């Protein structure tokens, strides 16, 4: 009934297995990839005909984590998987980016790739397994896919690269100083196609070494996919790239001169309008048959690309007049908004980000219900890209994949320099509002985010800047590397290479390649050129702010204190009674962790001190010989009981009340009276012994010793 094909190999510490032929046989290609006990099923289907008038490649990649894979029930009211989590969205992008450029040029049939996590061993991250499964499914599907690709994750510990580190090793790297890298690389047999990373000030050489290490490690995986395809692949889909050379010649003859003049305009809005006018002029010169040709859009894009790319490589001059390694003018402002905790306006050419930082308490941490477990995050970065930022109209809704991806890239770049939570016990939320965009708004978010946090008083280890690099690689091997690329250079170029970091090293690297000819030499040169650009931007940022400012008057103050874990119950009280009383009495917000760390937050310093004193009185132990102010709570024949330390009472014996004989303690004391007492010690049964007579009841200072009368001669 089943025609199963199965291939396995040892990969690092685990066995990697690819299997097809048993499940989802009606899909064009289905592969279940298993690494250790993590299994992901990838299903590929593609339309056999192109939709009429389709002028783009409609590839859709979905990645789904099923909670049953880890033996969990989803949280929430409905108890089923709902909208994609951030991890699912980012992983879908991770798979999409390296496979999209590898479809045969001109193929515009709809393609759907669905990756479903079936089993998770909580050791091997399913994102790499999903990428391998998707590549294998595409390779055997018959689709015109020029793969296969494979992916790997690389760690960097004690100067050594680690292949596919465990989920725990990669969890919250900020708290693991020995692990300095979380790098994902995807590539073909001969080229790297995609890089995504979170790093801790690695040098350019260390990053390049990690990329090369990953590319070496994926070679046997690519061979395994080829081996599977040799036995299980379907017949290749009958597709030939359309020949529109005659149409392109007509388009070029009709409008090359006007299009070249349009691209010579340096202002983005004017250039966009001129390019649109040139397109319209070209269309007016074409015949009805040529206008109806479905390849017209491709011909127009090819003309635009040839003009932009050819001029840059030949002359070294870009469409806005800059040299290839030149950064646009930068203006930085901090304290831009009066009531926020921290704000910055970062403008680089025609790209601008208004970035705002808000400081919160432990209650504001984000609770994440992940497949491998539940955890909290105290650093949030949200990126918004409204239509007006590019002068367009459009529908505004929930964040899309692009916004989530760009926000995560900026998050990775900045979180490497955050202070430890024990030193800065705040939840930090950074929001980047892109108000103008013409290339590299994610890197503007990094620069603005760094300035905004310092403006809010966050003691960053060092400022962080980011720069986007581009590449134009011609068929003859000539190329140009571009610093701080424009939107058109990104759209019509061959590489999007974003590097962020401090003066000391790289904190994030993201790379997407559109051609399969990037050599290590080109990548090394791009990294060095990016370093020069990053240092230049850091210098410009330093003109606005170089270190953390004081706190805004509107930001909460947080003090931390540590208590023994066995005292947590006493501070909370039965049903939370004690901690509620502390909050209501002091006016401060109190958050207690399971490890005994207490955060006390308020914009009022007196409220923080009052809550601190109340908690200290509960958890601290009274010191023998110390003087305390207390209150008489009960009077008995032999003395008075005084509440002197939190809820702790002690006995002042009648002989210790005053330096004279009393008939009864009530002669000088009454219930509710405040008195000063000294802790004399504890009796054999642990009872507290207090004294009033050795303390000056007016000042609380030790009483002066009485002078003995001199004996008569």
C-alpha cells in the first residue's frame, strides 16, 4: 500500500532521518524529517497553471507548532492553536527567504509550503528540521526548484563553533555569558543563501568563520536530500522560462533614455514619480499585443535593474549620487517627546524612526507559552511600518510578517548590550514608529532604540548601530558592495546584508541572497565595509548621546531586596493578606519571585522605603543589644508585652521598666503607648527579654549609667 523511501545519517550528536511515501500522498511532495526525536512534516503543493495576469511569484510558507508535539495542551480559553506565534512567523520567514530565489526565473505559479511540528524532544529546535524537510519536499515534488538547500544552527562557546546546540543552550543567551552566538545559516551546495543571528560582540572574522562552518556542516544533509530525490522524486514539471527578449527590446527602445533620466533624480518622491511616468510613456509606445503580454512587468523591471545596476558597477556612482561606501546624512535627537520615559528621533537620509522606550515593572513582563516551556521576557521591541512612511495609502491592521521580522532583528541587535536584570530590574519596552522609509528602517530602529533606551536611563553596556549593505553582481563577475542601501537598491540588487553592533563587535547579522554566487571573499569585504559604516554611524549617534541619562520624572523607581526563600510565605501571608496590606499601606507595587528577589516599584521614593521597611521587619531577625521603638500591647502583673520588631513581641519585666520599684506596671504604662526598648537577649525557652530602663525614653539613646553615692569618710 505504501511505497516508502527512507534515508538516514549521523549529523552531529543526533541521527537525521528523511522519510516519504507513507503520509499525505496527495500532496506534490511530502517529507517527514526527524532529528533526534523532533519530527517535522513538510507538505508542498503547487498550481499547474499560472493565474492570468500574475506578475509576481506567489510563494506562501507556513510553519505550525502543534502543542501535542511536546505533550502540552494550548493555553487560553479555546484550547486550540490559533493565530501564529512570533516563533512560528519568524520560522516561516526563515524557510521562505532561502528557497524563494531558487525557483526558476519566470515561474509564477502559486506554491504552498506547510511545515507542521509533529514531535518535539525539547532538545533539537524544530526550525532547522522544518527547513530541511521543506527543502526535501520541494526537491521531490517536481516543482522547478533549483535546490536543494539545507540549514544548520551554530553556537560559539570557549572559542569553538558548536553544531546545532540544544534548545536550552540557546534559551536566553543574555544570561549565559559562555554562549556568545545563535546563528542560523541556509545554503545550497555551492553558496550561502541566508543568515540570521544573535551575537554578543563577535568580531567580523569570528562571524565569517561561523558562517563558513555552518556551510561545511550542511553539505552531508544536501547529499542526503539528493539521495532521497534519486529514489522518490516525481517527474519534473514541464516548465520553461518564458522568452520575452523581443518584448524587452521594445521596452528598452521605447523608454531607456527617459528611465535613465528618472533614476538620475536623487529625491525619492520625485524619482518615484519620474519612474512611474517613464513606465507610462513606455506603455504608450507599445502595441496592444505587447501590452497584454504577461511578461510586460518582468521586462519593465529588467530595464530598471539594468540601468541601476550597470551604472553603479561601471561608474561607482549610485542613484542618489553617493559613493558605494558612503553613508547618508544622519541627524539624531533625544528627549524628543516630553512625557515618555525615553525617546529618540533617528533620521538617516530619507529613512526616519521615532523610537520610544517605556520602563515597567515585573507585572509588565511578557509571558510566552512556547512549545518547549513557559517563560517570561523583560525586553520587548515592537516595530511599526505605516503606509504614510512611504507616501502610500493602505489598510492598517495587526502586524504582518515583515513587521514582526524587522522588530525581532532589532531586538536581537539590542538585547546583547542590556544590563542584567539584577542590576536594572525593569521591564523595557521599545517601540519603533517608522515615519519615513527609503531603505533599512530596521537598522534605523536599532540606532534609534539604542539612543531611546539611553535617554530613558537604561545603562547599556555600549551603544549599538546598524547598517544595511547591498550587492550588485554582474554576469561577468564584476561587483559593487553598497553601504546603507536605498529601497530601490534593495529591490533591484542581489543581496540584503544587515549588520548591527557596538564598537567592539557584531550583535546581529542578517543576510538574504538573491543569486547563488556569493563567495567568502565578497562576504568578508562586505563585513569590513559594514564595520566602517557602523563606526561612522556610532560617531554620529555620539553627538546626541553617549551614555545613559537620568530617569524621567514619569518613570517608576524600582528597588530590589533579597529575602530567604523560607520567608516568602511570611511576606505573602495567608491568602496574600500580608502583601496586600503592604501594598495598600505603602502605596508601592511589590513583586516577589520564587528565588526570593523582591521588586518594589513606585514613582514615590517614600512609598518604596515604607514598603521596604515593612518587608524588612517581617523577614529580618532582631539583634541582641539593639534598641527598638515599640508599642505596649498587653500589661500583666509581672510586666508588659511590647511589640517591637514587625509582629514580634517581647516581655519587659516589671523590674526593667524603671530604675525604681513599681507596685504595678500600669503605674507608668498603658496599652498602645510607644516606648523605647533594648533587646537584652533570649531566655532558655527562647522568649525575648526587653528593657526600658536602660534606654532614654525621650531620645531613644542608651541611658546614662547612674552614679553611685560616694561612701562617707
